[in-house]
């Protein structure tokens, strides 16, 4: 990375405890002021346990990158080669499942550097398209992703505790080293649908994490 004093490395099992604490703190910093405390507690209590982080770090379909400064976490990103919504039509996609930077580093170019490194990591995994889900009310994040080439293609539901919310799905076409888009994508068969207006259900499955 070009930022002085920062290092980027893949996460390992030994990082699970620090990652769990950092992931919960940055999630609460981002969404806590805009949501009910009980919904935040219910979601965080399930999503950010050490055991959950260990399981995710052990998943070969995921890659977690840790951004550190002076041995302390400053940000992290998680790529996931999981289910692809129907609105993501480009070939060889990978999901940027989580992307967070400590608020102490907001507005200082750190997020942009992490995004560039994460997109490059996706390319090394063979991805030609990167997609993510962002809360429709998180206008700061939506603007940031747009500046990095992500375009809105649809939506999907996100369950925060008992509150059913809507995330926008945005996609970026990975660029080659000469600045051109990667070659023409292939079609993926039978992906799960995006839902613009989800209907709550008492037995609905828990939605995937939010980036």
C-alpha cells in the first residue's frame, strides 16, 4: 500500500478475537445512531462472536484482509465467493461482503487505499466483477462506492434484529492494469433473485451481512 505506516495482510485464525471486537465496534459506529438499540444488540450478538469469525476465517470461499497501523486494526474487508443475486449479471463475480474503516481514519484516504487493495485481491481470485450491499439510507457509503465505480443494479432485504430493511446492490467492473474493463463476462445460470420490495415472513431466513 502507498499509505505510510499502514500494512495490509490476510487474516488468520489468531486474529479472530481482535476482528470480532473491531467488526462489532465499526458496525455499531456506522449503524447504531440510526437504529433501535435492541435490533443492534440482537444482530451484533449473533454476527460478531469469536466463534463466528473463526468459522468465516476457515471458509475457503472467503478472504479477509486486515489493514493495520502500529499493530492496531484500522480497517478490514471480506470477499466472499457465495450466492450471486440475479441483478448481478456480469461474469466471475465476487461479493465484497464487509468493508469497514475505523472512523478515526475517515476522510484521510485510508478507505480509498483499502478499496483499491481489495479490488486487486478480488482480481487475483479470478473475479471480473465485484458487488456489495449497502443500506439505502447510508448515503455517505453510497457516494463513496459510486466514486470507486460501483453502479446500482438492484436491492435485497437485510434483517437487523426485528427490523426488515433494504440494501442496494451495487457492482463494479474490475479494471485491467491499462485502465480498460476486463473481458466480456460470461452468463451465470439460475442465480437467486434480487427483491426490490421484500415481504416479511415469520419463518424468513436471516439475510446475509451488510458491507
